[in-house]
């Protein structure tokens, strides 16, 4: 009996252990004939280190759990571990023998916890980690310590003789004891979460002189007081990162004296001038002087980042003056506020680019210098001005040029890309300047990425002489491309646009989001066979352009946030074929899908297709205005659409209808002989009007009741007149004394392209409105009106005036929504109807 119980209990614990271990994802990777077994236990709610993992696991990820303490011997079963992550837990206690058995551990990450740096770490706790090379304990100090000396546990870290990388927090007034002298192999020192106030000459004196990289970033809680000899303990450093630390660029540049004549790979001084610490000695608005650059100019620096430092100007032989400009490979001025002014500064820029023969990246973006407030052409005011003086020849070595988001309306500056250039990335997005990027003609360029967001850029004026055959990625978002794409076929800009696209033979990624497009020009993509990702989101498409489904390599198509009522049959077949061929992601969220009899196949397709959709719970609108999801429509299809497919009734009705039509056609022709004559007259009249381009006095005549006047003033007039630039006829504003009121109404309706009826409770009883309905009936018979739009506000369909029911077949109806979130979509629908006659 005893043995029976024993086996049951033993089996129970084996089963429990198996289930417990399976909570982690165990994978094995092979690299260079070596196996790495990884236990991914991240974000699984563990409150202690699991005990039942495979004993030969080499990587353990416990990130994002609920560990509060690490008890003694927690890892003794996993002696082969080389990499452990305990990041993003709630650790505040680590017992003395917690790391027992981890003699092979090389990487330990305990960042984002609440471990007290001064009290948790002891030599006994870290002693088992003799082979540790990387230790990350950043973001553990959550409250700023006082300004007294903060003694780091140097004796504890001294036992980590092989440590090469150390990342930790920085106190306001740190003191690193002599124990850090034992870290002879330390190559990289990182302080990221930083409360630093004082950087003294002795701050880093106990660290290894062979340190290669120092990161002192995000020290923005206090203004740093920095001594010029702070970096003296690191004579061999090659990478310096001070970004987003409020030490001011002037102090950072003064610390570079130990590196005169030396080579520095990376010098990251981005965001050192903090506006909240602005004062006379260290101003946020900074003019760079020769004295500030006296050390930097002597350094052979490869990557220099001076972005976001409030630089508004630079003196002669300062910012662009380097003893060894041939060393520079990457230069960043992003987010400052200086321009290359005409004359001396522009000459210095030209000289700099001529000497920077190895430059690969130049970033002069997000530069606000001068807005255009009035018509003032500054380009020709200088007496010795000549256009050629403003041409800046960029080095052929340049691979990435970023000129996006520049506001500088002053003189013209021409950035000239010469034949043989290595430029692969060009960004001129959202720049409103007199800049231009010109490519030398009769050449093929290596450009692979074009970012033209925001506008139709002057760069494209040289496309006839330039080959962009290597372009693979094109971003052209928020550029109001509808002005070009919806133009007439003989429009000059449209021809240039299509000509440009025909040069993108190997284009793979195309993004034309947010351009108010509802058509694509015919044959726009005819020469492009390699597109794999196409984004047309945030436009006004009501159907999917046929140009898209002619593509055979698309893997991602984004048509979200458009006005699509459905996805047509041809597109669905194409999407399924693309998915079967290579997998296909179809993004359709936030469209104007309709759930009606015509869309049953689409509803069924959304449910059953294997295409990767962004969301199968698309909203769709029933005929009665109710909004449901497409899946709800699918699940309740019989109840919602049982009337749609009664084939027997349809067959009988069709037969009877056909027979009756055959019997009545002769009678109709005879009885309607005068109507037929009028019909042909109308056709003739329409042709004549189109030929001679009849002009209307008003774009819109608005018929309304008195209770709608406040809404018209506050919303309707600003939208149609101010924003859409339409001419509206309002009887209370545009009719004057001296003529019959009704004659004026009749004449205004006759001379209006569209008529809008605003249905409100008072409209029904208004004699003026009833007269206007009668006049519209007459104009319909004369075909003088192009669109009749009825907008219903605070009134149901059953309460509409009887006169409107007689012309309902000619009406475009809008039920004004009560929900403010739906107003934008309703305005878009109205605009589509109002401007539809200009699209063809």
C-alpha cells in the first residue's frame, strides 16, 4: 500500500513538472556546429525562477514577469547558462548565493527593476560570475538621490574581472571608488537613466584607460556642470554619446581637448542645449564660434551628430571648418535653426563639400528658418547676385541626403547631384523652401529610396534626362496628388507624373497615402512589374482601381480608411490568387462597406478567404442605416437577406415582365411620341451645352427653412464657400429688393448647377420651400440641374414633403448623422457628389 501511494505521488509530481516546464517556449538553434538551447519564459507571470527547465538550457529569458526576489541557489540546476535576462520585473532583493552555479554566464540583464544600487550588490553575490562580460542594470533608480556623494559599490564590481560592457544609472554627484580599477577589460560604459549634476575631472579616474565607448545619455533632469578635463581618463576612446543630456554644446566641445589630432569614430552630441536651462552663459539659441570649435576641428571624426542644439548661426571658419574633412562620413544638423546664408556662409558650404570626399550622410532636416509671410522675392536683391553662385555641388561619395521639413523662404539654393554619384536615399519631404535638388542629365543614378511627402517637388522637373531605374521605394504621402492625377489627359503635370513612374521599372514599395485620390491615371503602373507593397490608405477610393489587379507580385495592399462600399469580384479573385502564390496581406479597415443584397458574396468572402486581412470585424451599414460587423451579417445572413435570392419569384416575375413589355411597347411608342421627340431634343441640347460650355451663375442653390439658418451660418457656409470655394445662392442673403421674390427664386434655381434641400421640421410648412420644389420639378424637365441633393436633419423620411416624392428618383439623399465622429465621412460624400462633374 505504501509503495502504491509512493508511485502515485511521484507520477503526480512528474506530471506537474512537465506542465510547469511547458509554460516556457524551448527552442534549439544551431550556429557553426554549436547548439544553443533557449528557454523563453518572458511575460508568463512567474514569481520565482522555474526549477523544471531542461538542465542543458544555455539562454534563459525571464523578462517581464513578477519576480520580486532571487533566492539562494535559484540557478544551481542550470550550470550551462551563458545568457540570462531578468529585465522588467519587480526585483528588489537578491540573496547572497542567488547566482551560485553560473560560472559560465557571460550576459546578465537586470534593467528596469527596483534594485538599490548601493546596498544590493556585494562581492559574495557577484563572485560566481567570474566569466561575466556584459552587465546591464540600468533604470533601477526611480527617484532622484540627494546631491551628496553617491558611492557606487566598487568592491562588488571589482570581482568581475572579465567585464567588458557595463550599463548602470547615474546619480547627481557620483563617486566611483578604486575597486573599478580592477575592470581592466572594460570597453563600453553606459549611463542611460541619469540624474547627473556634476562631472568632475576625477569622476571617471578609476575606470580603465582602455575604454573604447562612453554613453552618457538622457541626463535631462538637471543642468550639468562639466569640467573640461572630465574625459582625460579615456585617452583611447573612439565613441562618445552624450545625446539628450543637458550639458550644453559649448561644454561638450570644451571636453575634447584630450583628442586633438586623434581619430573618433562616433561623436553624438544631439540635443545638448535644453531650452528649460537657458541662460546668458549657455543660451539655447546658439551661434557657433571659432573658439568653440578649436578642439573639434582638429579631430578626425567619422560620425558627427550636432542635431537639435538650437544653432541659429555660425561664425567664419567655425561650424564647417575641419582640419581633416576627408575623415567625415556622416554629418547631422537635424533640428537646428540656421541657414546657409548668401555670401560667406554659402561659400564655406561649397568648400566643405568639395573637401569632404568620404561623406556618405548629410542630414539637414527639420530646420525652421523663415516662413513666407508675404510676396517678397529675395533671390535677386544682391547687386552681385548670379544664379550660379547658389549651386552647391555635393560629393559623389554621398549616399544619403535628407532635406525634409525645412522652412526657409529666402534665397535659392541648388543642391547638384553629379553624374557618377553614389546617392541611394533622398528625402525632400514637407520642405517649403527655395531649395532644389537637381540631377545632372543623361545619367543613371543609384537612388533606391525617394521620400517626396508633402508636395510635388521641383526635383521632378529634370526627369526627362535622368534614369531612376534603381528606385525601389517611393514615399509620396500627403502631397495633394489628386490635383495631378485627376487632371485632364493632356495636362503637362500629369504627363510628367506618368513619365516619372515609367522610369520606376523596379519599384517594390509604393506609398501614396493621404492624397484625396479616388482614381488612378490609366496606365500609371503599366511598366512596373515588381511592386510588392502598395499603400493607398486615407484616400477617397469608392472602387478598387483596375490598375492594381494587373500587378502580379503584390504581397501587401493597404486600402484602409477609404470609401469602399465593397470589394468587387475581380479583386477578390485576384487577392486569393496572390495569397496562393506568395501570401497576401489585404488591409481594408475603416471603409464604408455596405451590407445589402449586392454584397452577399463579399460578406461570404470576408469570412472564408485565406487572405491575411487586418480585421474580419469590418463595420458595414444596412439599408436602414444600422451599423453592424461583416461577421454579424454573415452569421445572420438568412434573417437579414432572405428576400434577396428568391430565384423562383425572380424567374416568374421576369417572364411576366418580359411578356408585358412586348405587348405594351407599341402602345408606349405611340402614346409617348411627343415625349420621345422631347427626349431627342434634350440629348441634342445637352450636346450643344457641352460643346459651348454653358456657364452657371451659382454652383449651388440652397432651399431651407428658418430653423436651419444658424446651422448654415456656422457649418454649411464655411465648408462650401470658404473651404470648397463654391458659390452658393441663399435667399436671405443674395436676393435684393426691386424684383419679385418668386421671380428671383425661379431665376436663381435656373442658373444653379446643383440644388440642395435642407429638410427640417419648418421646411415642410414653408410656402417658399414648396414653391422651390415646384421650380426644381420644372428645371428637371428641362434638364438644367445636374444634381438634386436632399440632406435630412431632425426629420424622418416619412415626414418629407409630398412634392419631393415625385422627383425622388432624381434625388441623392443624405441623412445627417447625430454622431459628430461621422460628420467627416458625410462631408466627404457630399463633396464627392458636388464635384463629380469635374472628374471626367
